[in-house]
């Protein structure tokens, strides 16, 4: 069985496979139900360095999507040059892989709903160029490293080739482009990189994206507050349970067996109360999160509907103004012509 961590360390790369990067940036309202662990990388994610503009492979990119990616770093003691190419957005963080997997009789199941998301101040590296000497491992000391690492094994799966070939509107992901650019750069032939970059530039409504991102940030803060309130309530309930059991254990008027029986009875009663309280707290938390999500989606729809209305009403206005101007101009000419005709007859 292979050891991916040891392999990465030999290359001079640090990659914690137990952590998954999430990012709240999602420029596709039709895909709003996707979990934030489906990471969209674009220029609207409030990180100006999300694409490395100094590298030919990443400079022409506009949008990528990564499925439950990890993050990369330079391994301690590695004698390499580590250059980030792709980074997460401003509203991103880490999710423990163990929180996303539930073991059951039918095997491991992926869980993506109800997970806590706490943003951090770190921009996580999702892809990087690694070059130079090898790591501190003496067995690799005489070998040179030159590679591009992407922290997502599904980054170039078959569906991205299908999306590219079918030209599905609104899904202009650059996964295939970045992959081909990386290959060209590694083999030393970048002649096709510039050619591959010649495509239609997809202009986005930056002001609208900024307003939408504000709603997403507000939703993240509300979810974080709901998680925090739920955790405080559960901690307090657990403290009361432990306190009551401790009071029984400290009673001096009972023998050890009686204490054990009474403590077990109290624990059973309090455990049922704790379970009911926990379920209520979780239900309230989920309701707050769902309400926050609904408010965000409603606000986004209001922005989109306003833009659609503006797009319908604005174009006829210049035509109407020009029509009015032409109408009055013709009326004036007709009046002037009639006056001239009357003067000639008189």
C-alpha cells in the first residue's frame, strides 16, 4: 500500500490528506445547492492572487472548479522553489475529512449537509509549480524536481472534457485548458499556450458579483453564529448532566452500590433530556441556517430580476427619444414648408 504523504514529502510538498478546502464563492446561482466543498475558483472571489499572473499556465484562466480539494505547501527542509499557481478565495476554510464521512452497515457515506464552515484568513494553495532541488531526503538529493501539482485527483476527470466539447452555456470551466497549459510548460513548449488563450472573454457584472458576495459573507457569518450558539447550549446541557451525577457521587449518606444505582438512574433520565434538548438545538440551528440560505437566495434573485427588468426597459428609451426628436423635427419642417407655401401664394 502506497504512502501518499511520504511520497509528497520526498518531492518537497506538504499535503494534509485529512483536510478538505471549502470556499463560499459560487458565481452560478443555478448551482447554489452544491456544497462549498465544491470549490469554484474565479476572479470574483475577492482574492487578487487567485490566479498567478506571472505564470503562463495560470495567467489566461478565468474559472476553475475543484471537487473536494486539499491544499499544498512547502515541506519543512525542502530545497525547492514553491510557486503557488491557484489559490482559494477570501471566504474559505478547512473541513476535516472525518466530519464528511459516516460509517454505516453499507459502508462509508459522504455527508455534505449540516457541516460547520468557519472562514480563515489563509489563502489556500490549490495548485503549485515545484522546481529545483529535491527534499531533505538524501536518496533524492541528486535528483531535480520539476512538476506542477494540483490538490484534486478529479480535476481532469472525463466530465470536464465533455463540458468543454459540448460547450454548455454558463459552464466555461478552464480545467482542461489549465491541464494542457501545465503539460506544455513542463515539456518546455509554450507555443500553444497563447493560442489556447485566444477565446471569448467572459465579462462579469463585477458590481453585482460584489453584492452577491456580500450576501454570501453574511450567510456564512449567520451560520457561524448558529453553530456557536448550538455548541454553547450543548456544552451547558452536558455540564448540568455531569454536575448532577457528580453530586450523587459525593453524597456521604449512601453506600457505593446505592450511589451507583442512583447515578445510573439520574444519568438515564438526564441523558434522555439531553438527547431531546440536543435534537431541539440541532433543529433550531438547521432552521436558522436554512432561513439564512433562503434570505440569501431571495436577495440574489431580487438583484437578478432587477437587472433583467433594467435590461428590458432601458433599450427602448433611446429609440423613443430619437423617435420623439424626429417627430418634432418633421412637424417643424412641415410647419415651415406650409408657411413658405402660403407666402408664395400670397
